[in-house]
C-alpha cells in the first residue's frame, strides 16, 4: 500500500546514506561532529558535499582552516556518533576542553590536512574546502575536494564494500532520525533487463 508521508518527515525517505563524522582543526582547537547529510559529487577530482549548520563549532573551524575530514563510523561507534552529534563543541571549547579529550576519542594524524582522524572508523576522506559562499551561507552546504582517502580492507577493497563477509561491528551507520541508525544488510547484484 502507498501512504502519504508528512512533509516534515520527507527527508527521512532519503536520509539513510552513511553517517559521517566531520573533524576539523584550526588555531589550536579541534572538533568532531556527526552529519547525516553528506554525499559524493564527482569522480575526478573526487568531490563531496556535507551540510554544516551555522551553529556548529566544526563549521567555524572548517571556514577558518579551509579543510575537513569525513569519516565513516561503524556499528561499534554508534554511541560515539550519537554523542558527538548531540553535544556542543563550542561550549566545550569555551571551557578549555574538546570532544576528543572529553570522551577519550582515539585519533591519528591525517596525511594531507590538519584535522585529526578518528580511530576505529572504516573509511576516512581528507578534504580541502571548495569555497562557494552562496551555498555555504544560503544552504549550509560545504563542498570539498578529496585529497586523500583510506579504508579498512576488512570491509572495503578493490573499490567495493563487502559487508557480507565482514564482522557485524564494522557495518557503517545510516542515521534516520533521533539516534536511530540502520545498518547495511545483504548485497544484491543488478542485471540489465532484457
């Protein structure tokens, strides 16, 4: 049966792409936030888009540094993703603290940018900001060129995800709303119709 969906929930019909953790650093400060609205834009050079609300501390660091990282957390990190997505980096920074220190978030250095990368994720994309002021101010939409990428070969190799053979805890998180995540399931191979 086809049902009508309330417009306030229409975004949830498409909001099950992978959740990302966005990290940024500038001027001795660093922050980490969760974002459900991120997507690839191009192949060569690879580009991505992510929505960063005006109220986020991460956005201020991205605008100041001109770079950011997108990381794909996994099932084992659901509590981490929920926590960093529902806490204020600005409030912590004002108290001389940050999310990495507060919740003992393991991290390592990126290859090409200054933002820290979160340990335990299954993929990392290092990005240089492509400034488009109208998009950023009008839609909170930030574009980035991917300058380095890494993935955990237990779930991604040969240019493809393979969750069917990976441990369940390494499945990516797909946020729907209010802290509810979906996990990728079994795969199916499409074929051309005759």
